[in-house]
C-alpha cells in the first residue's frame, strides 16, 4: 500500500501532504494525556505489522491494521500512521519522504471513516463482530480505492489501477476483517474502557 | 489494563518477526558483461519481480533508448544500445513493477564501455611507460596486448561473479530485527516526548 517515490504528480503530492498535515494537527490536539500510550502501542503495532509479509500465491501480503487503528484512535490515527510511515521511509526506504503525505492520507482517511461509521455500532454487543469485520475489511478497500485515485490524478488510469489494487488486496481485506473482529471483541472483553473515553 | 494491550503487542512482535519474506520495496541491480547489460530485480525478501517493465534512458537527457520486460526470474538483459555507446551516455534503468512500485539504477558509461574512451587508453599507456613497470610491457605487440586484456577480463569476471552475487543479495535484504526494534523504540520515545509536553501543559493550566 506504499506508493514509491517518483510516480505521483506534484499537485497530488502537495494536496496529500496538506490533508495529512491538517489531520495530524487535529489528531495531536485530540489526543488526551491518558490516550498517549494507547496511541504509541498502536503506532508500534502498525509499524511492525506492515513489515511482516506473508507470501500468498504469486505475491505476498502484509497486514495494515488501519481499520483497527481508526476504530480505536479516531483522529489520532493520523499522527500514528504518519509516524510509523515516516520511520518506515527512513529506515527501509518504503514509500519515501515526498510521498509520505499521500501515503499517510491513503491509510488514515479510511481509518477515520471507519471510526465514525463503525465505532458507534460497536456499543451493541450483538452486531459487534460483524461491524468490526466490516471495519477491517472496508478500511483496506477504501485505502486501495484512495490509492487508485491518487494514481488517477497523476494520469495513470483509474479503472485499471483500481481493479488491480482492489483485487490484489482482496485477501488482506478478509484477513484484516477477521483480525479486527477478534481484536475488537477481545478488547471489549478485557479492556472495554479503551472504547469509552474520547469517542471522537 | 494497559498490560493486556502491551502483551498483545509483544506477542505480535515476537511471533511474527522471524517470518521471512518482506516486500514493498523493489530493488534493481544491473551490470555490463561484454556487449550486453544484465540486470536483476526483486522485491525485498527475494521474490522476483516478474514481467516488470524496464525502461532504459539516457541519464542526462532523458531520451529513452529501449524498453524491455523482466522474465520469470526477474532478470533482464539487453545489448548496449548503439546510440548510448556513441554518446557515451550514463544509462538510467527504470523498473516499473506495477502497483506503484518503481526503482532505478544508474549505470555509468565507464561501466559498460569496454575500454573507456580512446583518450583514457592513451593516458593509461603513457602512465604505464612512465612508471615502466617493466620495460617489455611497453613494447608488447598489439595482438599480445589484446590477448592479455582478454585474459585479464575473463578471469576478473570469474572472480567478481560471486561478489556481484553477494552485493545483489545484500541489496535485496529486508529489514532485520534490529531495525524493527529500533523503530519501535523511536515510537515510544516520541510518545514519551508528547506525554511530557502534555503533562507540562496540564500542570500549568490547572
């Protein structure tokens, strides 16, 4: 889900960076003192998860977990994902510094959508499983569409890229759906107050 | 409480870190062998970049010399374009591996032009006679010289083969445990900084 350096056009890079900056600013404002450690742990989880690649079929996939981050963190997912991607770009040359804004937005914006759409539904324990599955699944789906959109604005043809990126990420959507489902229900059982405070 | 989250996170790290096969970065490696340029590409972790597009350009002017694709092993080769040889251009080899992956490799003219420019050869010869490594060396016939050059080249290619292989392997290495733990450390450091900052704010505005 990382776009390499030197593919996107300047307007896309600039607008991505601007949106990410705005999101990060709001996110940092919204983090309250007690939430800092949760943000750090989830940032670290995100950082590590996208480094672990599992070969499946002709290609390999890795976890993204942006749905989970969005559901738990809300706006704070912007600084979290930005930090993790920055470190990945510096340490491993994944993505790059110039595309950092766009890459962050591609993963953080769907996370935020999940936060607003999915989180309110989780209060009812009956549908908690299915909604958190949709959260994990949808976050990747949206992210692949955002990625295709970024490529489209750089004149690389939307439909084809969208098909490729959605198809390539389909297995990971399912896996993330299940992982998000189990993590959310586990956290609700052992540590429900993580979902209580600072709901937006 | 927080311990549960933390232990969850530790479990993730320690279970999954030894899993090999990282990707998301595509590497490219090219070198000249005689009249052809041979290259190899792979995603970090060693998976070959199959059927990826290769574009060969002039590094300074940006003119495209030729395009090709990688084979099943992620390898490609092409004969050195005549225009490039004439212009003594540095080659910019660009790899497009679909789905937003791209990398490039610069092959300097000196690396693929067989004996450098005419001028360089003359200079080399001069330095050879000046230092007079051996008086006979300067008086070798042209045929002998080419023969020696050929022999040296062949044995060098043989010796350097494994080293090139090693370099290639090194270039395609994924992140190791040290890097990952370093990154995690950074994240907690940053969190500590934010906590400090927020705690000070909290104290100053009761």
